[in-house]
């Protein structure tokens, strides 16, 4: 925990501890199926043996910006663009993965010095994340952390260094180094993105030679078989109960340090950055409950 003063409530708590805010918390608000979300599709490119994932991110980008406005979260244009490209890469990767996976990514960039955190539960299509632009560690290089949780199995973590400040290129490096296969990520313009990933017996030369301009013609030039359509919605599910869980250990250790004599503390959700105000009374009750 790194407590920091905020203008609103005197003291605040932020937790730039990426990579572990995945599952494990019991009480959260469920996804609202009435929220439109975005549709991501996967096709199998026959004879090339390539999995193609495609999505138009516009509505998810809008929801991200609404979330920022709702919680008075200010991000620079550079960081916002970086986040949205990472979100696009994340959706395309997730839709090509099994239903029962929960995934969290942290992309650490040295220049600009920023961490992008993303998390999603494929079961519900909930997807959220945040930008950490304060207290970001100086590291020797850019690093891509991916944590995957599958029911009844231990958490898998992979970590891959990457170059440059483009999340799409970072995902290509992740495929090459962590998944040991070719993955190509394309910005098709107009918030549309695509991922083409190698499957067994893939025509690798064809996949490597693909250009963004080829993608729009693919439905006509190749034989595509629809695999799945999935909906992803901007949704964290954080609420007062979860924030109490997050703060309880810090409060137990040093209540005075947390509240600094005040009656309330502002906490930013570690997953989505939403602002929550927690009272000392509520935290005392949470700790008493054990
Ligand atoms: Zn949240």
C-alpha cells in the first residue's frame, strides 16, 4: 500500500501492485447483461491453419472513457492511447483462449514510464484495467507479465521482455517468446483490430507475410470457418465490500497510518482505479468480523 494525500478526503490509498489482482475476492457486483459490450469473433483460416480473431473496439473505448470521467481519473493522451491499444490486444488474445480462463496482464513500459494493467474473466466477458503512472519502478527493460487462472489448477505466470512502446508489437513478442508460436496483431483503422495466430501445421510463411491491407479481403480470398462470437463488457465489479477486504490487512497493521486522524479514506480500486470512500467505522466492523 502506498497511501497518498488526495484533495477530496484528506488521505487516500492507492495500490500500484500489478499482476495479482485476479480472482480470489468473493463479493463483487455481477456483469449486467443489458450492457451492450462489444462482440469479438474468431474464425479458423482453413488450409493456412491460422486462428483469426477480430473485433471493433469502439464501444469498449467509449466505456473506458466514461469510466475515467465517472471517477475523475486523468490520463495523458499518450497513456490513454497506449491503454486502448493494450485493451485491443487483450480482447483479441482473450477471445482466442478457452472459456474458463481468468487472465491478468501487466505491461511495464520504460518510455513512457507507465504500467498498464488489464484483467478479464472469459466466463463472463468482464474486462477492465487501469493505468499506473505514479511510483512506477525503473526497470532494466519493458516487461510483459501474464497471469492465467484456470479452475483447480495453480496460477500460471509468464514474463517476457519486449521492445518499444506499442502493445500490439508487445503481444507479437509475447506469442513468439512465451507461447512459442507466431502471432500477428493488426490495427485495421477505425478502432478495428485483428490477431492471427499460428496453429499446428500452420502455413507460417503465409502468416508472416500477412499485411494489414490483406485482412479486409481475407473473407473473399481464404476459406474462413466461424468458431465463436463472444461479448466483452467493461466491468470490474468492485464495490464497498471488496474495498474493505483490500484495506483490512493495512488497517489491522496500522490504523492510525491509514486514517491519519480522519474518519474516511479514499481507496482506488487496484483493478480499475475507481474511487471508493471507506469509513473507519465500516473497516472496524470488517476487521471485527475477521
Ligand atoms: Zn474496480
